[in-house]
C-alpha cells in the first residue's frame, strides 16, 4: 500500500481510469480503507461529496490514485527482491 489516509488528488479526465462517480476538477481525500468480501473498499471525500470504490487489491487502488496524481509508483517487487537477495 503506497497511499494512506489523507492522500489528496484532483480528479481529471486525463487519468487513465477516471470514474464518473467523481466530479471533475474536484479535490478528493482518502478518508477510509477497509477490507470487504469483494476486495478493498476506499472512501474518498471532497467538500460536498463522498465516493466509495471497491478495488481488487491495494495495488489496484494505488494505480487509480497515482494516475490522478500523475505519479509513477515504485516497483516494490524489484525493491523487495533486491533487499532480500543473499
């Protein structure tokens, strides 16, 4: 999990996985993460709106947030392999 509670982003159409539940050009903050039967539920809030999304994994949710923040996520598998190599 890369992004934590309090992470903020602005929703824009240029993101690879824009979801129509979000209002465009609006700032949202991640306010809750919880496990559900279907995966992981993330709750985002803006000043006047709340949006729940269920992702298959935290990695998928991180990808969603990273695309809106226009950030590239680190390759954690590569880092883990490098740090655990004998």
